[in-house]
């Protein structure tokens, strides 16, 4: 197990989190409670389902918490025109960030012109409306060469963020069960290496503890998708992380160490 240090504060940690409110079973009461948490914790954004953007706009009014809506979620299978429409509707309703899933099948087919055109079209629409785009790769379905190519495309198109996963990219295993790896150190390092310096990295899927958050931040990640936000921030407070910056030790958690997968 390797260790290093990182300078953080409680606001810094909170501002690195997109609190995920995307599970299909979330009721309106669940969504409201999650949005109150977002507001109280001052996270970077509430990552919300498209139909819930107006609710988020209402409950987060007057706060600095941004509204992030997903597009083509979770499998990226919508047509490019529908993704554009979905993004436009979300921004009109109050979203200022869009997390869009690429067309995974087209990437695996090597249809890179299609993939790039879709990313370019959605990014052009989103940025013209004053919002930012995060492009979700769904790394569990991809090989390294696909990830590298997507990094190059997103750099060329000037997208704000590239994102590892939806959290719903389950792959069938030899035993018949479905599972996913999410944000692995190998993929995060690969994305940071091959994306341009202006493209930020969002880790999503499997970041559930403070140690895991600190570790991915140490790899160059600037935003994390998490549903365990409250537990992470409470753990930070318990360790003495407050409003002022402090130096803390970073340890590679067992589940996120190289070779753990």
C-alpha cells in the first residue's frame, strides 16, 4: 500500500462532489431529501434525473450548488438529435451542467466520426447556452485504446470534463453475475495522461469513502460522482478536516489499489 499527502479542506472536498440522485427507485421524497443535503453540504452539484431539474431548481434557489442533468443516460443509446434536445430542455429548466453518455456501440465499432460529431454537436449546444458538458465514457465496456481515442476527441472538442462511468455499466461475468469496476486507478491515470490539460476528470462509480475520495483526487481528479456524500463529509470532520486547509495522508484503499481488479 502506497501513501502520500494532499492539501484539502472541508469546502474543497464538498466542492469536488457531484451528489448523485440518479437511482431509478428514488421517490420525490428521496429527491427532496437529497437536494436538501446538497444545499446544506454545499457540494459542487446535484446530479439529477432530467424530469427532476425543475424540483432541483426550486430547492437549490439562492445556493451556489449547480444543477447537473444527465443525457442519454445510462446507456448512451439515444440518437444525437435526441441528446441535443434533452440537453437543451434540461438547461432551459435550470441545469448548468450536462453529463452525457457517449454512443458506446459506435465507439466499439470504431465509428469515430459518429462519436465525435455527437460530442461536438452536444458540446456546441451546451456551451452556447452557458453550461458545461461532461462526457461519460463507461470505461467498463471499453478497452484502453477506446479510452485514449475518446480522450483525444474530447480534448479536440474542448469539453469541460470527461467522466469514467455512469455507475450502471454492469458487465456480465463468467459466472453469469453482473458487476462493474467504475473508477479504477488505471483508467483514471490513463485519462489524465491522454486528455489535454484543460480537460478535467470526473471519477464515478465506487468512490464511497473519504480515503477513496482523497486517493482519486491525488490522481488528478477534480470532480467525483458520489451517493455516499454525507458519510464522506462526516468522516472528514471526524478526522479533523475543517474550513482551513490541512495536509492529510493519502492511502490507496484496498478496493482502489492497482491490481485490485
